[in-house]
């Protein structure tokens, strides 16, 4: 495969008759289902079709019906009801299909940093509804209905920055759009391209009048290539493919459905019977050109998705062109027949979307490596002369066995002569990614525009994980992370597909993400670090790992301490009893996690650190550079390690109950919400613990051999004072909250030796610090380090705060804790760059259910209110001499104010036909009942009811115009 000039199909979305999505379309193709709807008489009568048409013996009540074609989720796209009513239904379904194609490809145009192009076309634009003339909304209606705006409107709504071009070549529109998109990609005009087409006409109930030799079928069946073929069936549909350069898709780990090896477009010119006739030469040449661009021999093509209209003339012309092209491009190496098929036998002729229907079908056949049957084929049309060609008709669903790479051709030919042909190849076989990373837990992050959509998405994703071909959680995690972000969020962490399905069904939680939540950082104190803590962060978080290793090198070189044992679950607990190991480890963990969040654009409103955690808070705020901060922490920990022995005790009681326990030897080390920590000599603290337990007070001795935040730290405080005085410090650019006062620190606080000495010997007021955080407006608190002590403290302080511990309490489950914590932050609106995480990078993009759409009926826009009708003046009795049995003579005057160029016009004739004729010319029609106006002695008379006359009274100060005057003649025309 030549990768440099190949294009990958990385996403699909469609709605065709009988199929709401790609999965249903493929299921129908495999089963050989004819999805054309044949309407019964009650349905036809209820639709309002002309009885004369319905009862015509030539009428065939069959048509391809696009599912939910009348519906639209306008709110999802931010479209008002009034605007939606002005949009051509083709525009509406195309916009929905394009959005879901992006989901299928796992692309968020806003975050991808790529230029995304859009190439698309539509079918015939319907006439505006009667009564829709309103100069105030004329431009809106024009934009809503004209093909010119199909691509640009979708690009605007989906935030696509590449070329947005409407393509129109009749029946070949969809495939020509794909060709144009491929050229734009290979020419580097864009990095991603959406290509497709739409065809939808409302109402969808209907049929056609069959005429012998015409393109439309005699019985509503498209029998392509069959001896009994009599034509195709009108249909509709919409399809979009997402394309990338193959090299980019492989590098990005995209799911590749198929590869476009080459494409070509040409025109028949005049070398054919008539403008609408097909041309053997034109079709032959475009096929040869596509094969040449793909760099393949026709002998390598195993299947051709034909235009295949099922007409007695069109099918033989197409097979003749294929035969000629394949003969010219053959190397004589073909070992088996090339199969032919066409989606039109399943869904009819989808107009502008016919080519994209064929492309999606062929791509799916290559992706699944199977052939599918062609409905209604029993014996070939003799005019095809298949025995003299390499072709046979695909008649069954079976594996596509082929020695070399599977290749297929796709043709689409437009009325007027624009022909398109593509050569496709099966997707390259790719490695599944890093299996070690892919086998662990993964965060599945769902978001939707509404809570209801989120619930539906959760259910559909659970069903997807229950399927036999369920995706790996690693692949699903990456795909969900790459998709567009919506306000309502939910996440689960799972390691297997079965676990993911169960959790999704059981987790009925909805969080509305804040636009830019205010975040505060919490840094824990000594005692939280245990063996194995940080191991998952080191493996998953790239910035954490880099900062940890940089700090580790510095500490080992300057202080001969290696921090690597902290990551090892097998490290002895005695290693962590060393104050230097604990405090250096806590600082590095907290600082590295803060740097990781900072790399994602998360800036804290404030930071609060407990004891040694305040050093991480100060360094994160910019009070010192990281090297000086590490040296200070080492100096502090060394001095504390050399201090006299002591113990510390947690007492679960209010401060007023703890205060009486204090004396010259027992000091108040920490005050929290509903508890306090006391510190002092070991024997005194152990005796106090026994006394409190006997009194029924909950207590806990901390695993430390020193009495921090007590007078026993006086000597250590003097050493620390000297160390701080030697550090130059920097100007803090963020705020952190003092552990001593519980208030925001003053400028230059980091450089104050007395402050840090007092912090070591005095009381840490966590309670006051948490109150300050709550009052600061911070919405999300993140604990950056092992354990969850500060998280629990924050929740006790205020139930309204969202507090998230990043690493959690148990090192053995740290990966799940970390991913769950990041997912929780993501739910709240905190930015998390999922694709920078190792587990996410280990996954490959896969196909998952797209964002659900809550479609509703789009009401037909009401007609503009008519101007007030003319008032009828009193009519005097007339003599019999002036009466005519077939005439009435109305006498009327202008009612209300009128525009200077406005006239009241009375036309006699059939009201329904006249109203319909005038509605397109800016005229409001009001029915007038014969006999409602009395005869008069003067005025214009209607002499012949079948020949309308104009009776007009112009505005005041204007001369009455004649029937041929400007302003009246155009209406009569």
C-alpha cells in the first residue's frame, strides 16, 4: 500500500431507508433486505395525494423512506424553532449526520488543532411553502433552503475551519464530494475532511408513474443487473464519511474502516446519445484513471459497487464500460471473478446521496471482509454479456477470501455526465497498542448536552460493552476523551468490558460541569506517605514523572538520599519513619502533582498546606524555586529528625474540650474541624491517650517519634531560621494560606525566617485555613499527595465544597483512585488532558454510540398574516336593466393603510389553484365567495367565471392601473 497518497476513512454516519445508523444499514445489507416502503391505500389517502394520481393504473406506490426525516434536534445545534422551520429538511438531516460522524471518528474540531474541511451536496431544493413570503425573513429562508449554504452552515455549527464547499453533480454528488475531499487532504488544504450528501423530500409518502423505458421501476423493486429489471425507485438518505491522510491516521491510532487508494472524476462530454444518457467511454475512462491513481491493476479488484440503477439501458452500459476499463488495465493475473453489487437494490436511488451510500457499503464490506447479496437478482440481463467479462453478481453473504489485500471499486454517475470512481482497500492491520497499559483500569468519561441525553448515552454505551465485539476499555476511554465536550458529565473507572457495562448501568449520576471552576490546592502533612504511593502517578502522568525524576536527581546529588524507594510497594515501613524521607517525599509529590495540573492549564485560586505541606504550597505559589525549596525541606527535616523524641495524639473532640488538657509539656499542634492534635514528650502523650480512652474520647497515636509543632522543636526551629535566611526567594505570584494564621500570606512571606520558625513550633490552624478557603470562592479542592486527610477535613467544614484526593489512601489501588479523581475533576469542569496520559495513549480510537439526538417534529412555518381585506361599501338596489344573470358587480374601497406600491387584486377562478399560483409572487390570497357581493349600477363586472378579470383599486393619489400596468402584469404571468 502506498501510504503517502492514500486517504483513510476514519468515521461513518448515515441514515438510509430502513436504517437509522451505520449498524442497521450494514445489518440490512448483510441480510439482503429490500428497504423500500410500499404504501397501502389508506396511507396514500391520508397523505393528501391527488386521488386521480393514486388511482392511475401506472402509479407505483413505492418509495425509500428516510427514518425520522421529519424530525430534527434543533436545540442540540442552538437553532431556534423559527430558523429550523425555514431550513430545507435535507440541511437538517445532514447537520445531524455530520455531527454524529465526528463522534464516530472521535474528533473534537475545537480541541484537535486541525483544519477540518467539509465537502457536501444535496438534492433538488423544494419550493418554499405557500404563504412563506415575508421580506423580513427572506434572507433567512434563502440560507435555509438553498444548496449553496449546505456545507457552510454545517461548518459554522460544527466549528470547522477548513474549506467548506457545496458540491453538485446530480446523482454522483456524494462520490464527487469524497473525491474533492481527498484532493484537499492530499494537497494539505485541510487535515481532516468530512464528505457526504443528503437527499430528502417531505412528505415522504408517495410513489411514481411508471412509463415503459423510463428510469423508474414498474413494480417498486430495483432489480439491478437482472433480466427482469425495469428501473429503480425514488429514495432518499444522508451519509457522511470522515477522512484523514493515511499516514496521519496511522500515527494517531485512528480506527480505519477502509483506505481510499485513488479517485477520479470526469465528464462524458458530447460522446453520447443525449445529455441525460450514459456514456461507455466516459465511464470507462474515469475507472481507468482511478485505477492508475491507485497504482493497482484491475486484476486486483475483487468487488465493484456499481451505480446499478436497474434499467435495461443503464446496467448494460455500465458493465460494458467496466469490462473495457478492466481489460485495458489488466496484467493477466486475475484468478477469479470480480463481483458486482449495488446498494440501490436495497434502498433505491438516493439521489445526491446515492454515491455515498455505495461508498459506505463498500467500505464496510472491506472492513468486515465479507461479500453481501444483491436483492432481487435471479438471472442476469443477457445484454450485460457477463460471460465475456470478468464480472459476476454478488448473490450471497459470505467471507471475502483473497490472497492479497482486498480491493474494491465504487462508481457513481450523474445525469449530465459527471462520473466518479474510487478504488478502496481493506484497512491495514495494526497493533492493538501497549497491552500493559491497556490491561489496567481506565476512566470512561461521558458528556452530553442534556441530562436526558447523558442517560441515553450511558445506556447505549453499556449495551455496546455487553456486545460480543465489545471494545477494549482502553480504546473506549481514548475515544470518549477525544470527542466533543458537553456540559453534563458522568464517569466510571473500569478494567474490563463487563465491569464497564455494569458500572454504567448502576451509575445514574449527572454533574453539570462549570465553565471555569475556581480550584484550590491542598498539600498533606507528615505521616501520609506509605510504600507504593505515587507509583501510579509516576506511570500515568508525564509531567509528574519528569518533575519527580528531576527532584530525585537533585536530592540524591545534594543530600545523598534516593527517593525511588517511596514508589516501591515492597519498601520497609521503617524507611518512612525517617522524617527526611517523609518530608522530602511529600514535598516532591505535592509539587510534581501541582506542576502536572499547571501543565493542563489549572491555576489555583489559593493553596493550603498542612505542616510540611505548606512548603509545597509556597513553592507552587512561586515563593522559592524548586531547588531552594527542596534544600529547605531537607534542612527542616534533618533538624526535626535530630530533635528530642516525642509523640503526637489525635483527639476527637472540640477545641474547648481539648484546651484543658494542655500544660507546659503538652502543646496544641493542630486544630481541625471537630478534632485537635496534641504534641509533647512520649510518656506524657501516651498517658494522655490512655486517660482519654478511659473517658470515652476517641483518640489515635500518630506513627511518629517526634513532637512536631511543640517547644521540643525549638532547636530545630533555630536551624531552620538560619537556612531560610540564606535562601534568596522570589516574588510569589499566587496566594497560599498560612498554616499559622489561617489567612492569606503577605507578600514576601516565604523569605521571613521568623515565620517558618514559628510555623514549626506553633499550632497549625487547619480549621481557620479551611474557613478562608471556603470564603475565597474556591469550588473544587484538590489534595495533591497521598491520603485524603485534608479532603475529609474540607468536607467536614463545608458539604458544598467538592474535594478530591488525587492519590487516595491505598497505594495498592492508586491507579483506579488517580483515574477516578481525575475523572471527578473533569466532571466538575477542571481541564484534564486525557490524551497526555499513558493509559489513554495506549488505546486506539474505536466506534462508539454517538451523542443521542432528541428529535422533534419541525412545524411548518405559519403563513404571513394577510393584510386586512377590503371593506365592502353599501350597495344600492339596482334596476333590472343593469342586471346580468352571469355577472356580479362588486363595489369596494381600500381598507387601512397600504404601501405606496401595493394594490388589492381580485381574481376570479378556482381559489385553490389561484392561491397556490400567487403564493410564490408575494401575494396574499383571500377566498371570495360568489354571491357575497351584490350587483351595483357601476363598476367592473365578471363576465366569464372561467376567465379571470382584474379589479383593482389603487392607493389614494394614484391613477388606477390597467391590467398591463407594471406591478399587475407580473402577477398575471
